[in-house]
C-alpha cells in the first residue's frame, strides 16, 4: 500500500525563514536567492515535483518571499508572493529555462546591493546586486532539524525499510544486480506514493559499493552492501544493510559483522551534544582499521536532510561537533577480499538534548 509524504508545517517554514533573515542581516545581505528545489520546499512548504524545470525563491532580508514557478496556483503555504514564468512553446521546452526564471526574478532584485546565493543559482544571469555564495554557511544554518523535517525524514526511512524487505525476499544466487536495484526502486517509489526526489547508490555484490552492473548475476558466498538514500520531496535518508547472497554467511563474515555491530554500539554511546565528530571518527577507526587485516577506508558518517551529505561530518577532514537537532547517518564497515568483499551497516539518528533517538530500525542481520 502506498503512503503519502507528510506536509511541512508552514509555521516552522517561516521560522526557518527567520533564522535565514537573521543570518542575512548579520552579514549585510539584502536577501537570498535559491534555485535548489529541496531548499525551497524546506523554506516554503512548496514542492516543485518536476525536475525538468527550475524554480526560484527570493527571501527578502526585511521580510517577505517571492516564489518564481510556472505553476500559477502553487501549494506554497509559506510563500508571500508568486511570480509565474513560461517554460514552453506548444509543449517544447524553451532552451534556457534559468534565463526565463531570472528574467521574472530580476525586477524584484532592483536596487539591492548584495544577495546570498547557493550553488545552483545561475549568478551570471542575476542583474543588479552582487552575488555572494552562502552554500557552506547555509548548511550550518539549517543543520538543526525541526519536528516537521524529522517527520519527513522518518517517512523516507519507512520507504527504505520496505525496499530492504523486498531485496531480502528476492535475493538469491543468480539474480541480476539491476533486478535487485529496480525492485527496490519500485518498492520505495510505491511506498512514497510519488516520484522520488533522490535515489541511490550502492548495489554491487562482492564489492564495497557501486552502481548495479548490467547483466551481472550475484554469486553464492558473496556479500551485497545495499546502501540507499530514498529521497522524498527533497528530504533524504541514508542507510546501508549488507546481506549474504545465499543466506549462509561464513564464520569469517559473521565475525566481521559482529565486530561492526559492536562498533555501532560504541558510536551510539558518543552521540550527544558537544561530542567532537573528529574524535568519534578516530575512535571508530581505531576499532576497525586493520582488525584481522581488514580495512576501513571511508568516513564514519554525516548529517542528512536536504543534501546527501550535510553537517555534521564524522570525518577527520572537518572538526564538527554534534548539536541538538542534528540528524546523522552513522556507517562503520570492514572490507577485505576474503569477506567478498565487505560489510557496511548504517543507521540514522536524531541528536537530542541528552543523547540520541534512533530513526531507522530495519534489522542489521546478514540474513
């Protein structure tokens, strides 16, 4: 049975706008322009479901928002004004839709000195104000997830759970990797009740990860890490489960799996406000890297929300610290040729005032 994504709370959308305005004011910016439909949904409650056509949002530093879309009657409960642009002529899309959007947007920017933009904004088409990229700062600004955003992320986790259940039912030696991926995608899409805004990313058996390979059948004795991010209206979970293809993990594979589960408990004990993410990574690495000759070669996790990877990052290249309201993915793993070729487990968590709340609950078992 298909579901329906929970709607964002307009009051909380406006609260997120006010946090942005406080930032704009403190950085002497007259406003901010967004083209990322995920961010626009989070700020206004408007979901632009058509990926072929752009949408824009202008957030004024002194109050008010302008949504630029081709929908003359959008469901945008936290947008104050709607400006409409034309996408096509006789159902043929115009060649530069970003130019069509900015042509409608630019009159609203007249007289402004400086505005903030994010990485998808075609700054060369903005006329008048100087554009300053705020992509980095905006990740930190929106890291704390409100209750409606947590509900949206839990919904994506529930869709992923159904996809994992389908994969376990189908998995057996001889099945094609693409068939597994397609079945999981179909199940997640039906669970969401609409076209997914994000999907991926690892479906290879006998490998640490990678896209499904066409006409590549999985083999008995292999492990298959299924690392998926189900995106619904911009919000996206990030989960991984590893299964034994034939349902009969070797003693070596089972021992490595048990080690990773132990490390997951270690990591969970460190999930609390004020914890250094870099220190957490080093603690995880110390327990995994080189254990029985296996490797651990990637980060230990990251924040999730409207981007695949967000703040905070459990990664030695950054020096982030957990804060209340963070939603994170934690993913320890072990890899080696004798494991055919590795195990990765990943859950999603909300950092709370006194610890964490686990948001994903699909079993971690290899079978």
